[in-house]
């Protein structure tokens, strides 16, 4: 016989496993971003850059925090609405996030990387709008990421023009 307590415990465990799944999704995206791309710091340092370009050492810590926020945001929406249109857009932006590094650093295609990041920016905007309707905390968690991608797009454009 299943009790209410057993159902809650199972649902609670499922919820935490789902959070780990969202965390794994962003880890995979980050991992794809660096697969087959070596010495991004060295390549970044070798590029002509605008005076406002940050040091390469800043990117790892910033992305670590942003990826955690992206995972929690997706999880919050999943808890509220399940895997629906908002999370499909969340997934699409994560895919574009994952392929930017191989395009920019691996292939050295700065213009194509800029196209990728502009579409990524638009998908983040759509994600924020869709999340806002379902979970305001989730939407708010996406805002620093959107801001960072805005900055990264400007940097990508500047590097493309300078190189």
C-alpha cells in the first residue's frame, strides 16, 4: 500500500534528480563548447582585442556561475510547467551556447560565431519572456546570462572586425 508520505518522498527524490539532470545538461553544453578546442586562453590572448576586453581568466568563473543559474532556472520552470515550449526554447539556446566556442575558437569563424551569438541572444530573450509567465524567479535567474551574452556579442563583433 502506497501512503501519501511515500508519494511525496518519491516526488521529492524525482525533483532533486531532475535538478541534477538540468545541471548535467549545462555541463554537457559547456563540455561540448571545449571539446576539440585546445588552448582557448592562448588563442584569445593572440587576438587583437578592444581595450575593454576582459582577461581570459575571468571567463571560467563567470560561466560557472551563469551555468548554475541557467540550470536552476530551467529546473524551476520544469517544476512549475513540465517540459513544454519554454523548456524547448531553453534547450535551443543551450545548444547555440554549446556550439559558439567550437565556431569561434575551433574554426576561427568569428563572423559565423557572431551570427550564432545574435541568434543565441534572441533565444535567451524568448526564454526570459516564456519563463516570466511561468516562474519569475527563473526568468530573473536568466537575466545575468542575457547581460553577459550581450557583452560577449559586442566583444565577438569587435574581435571579428579587428581580426
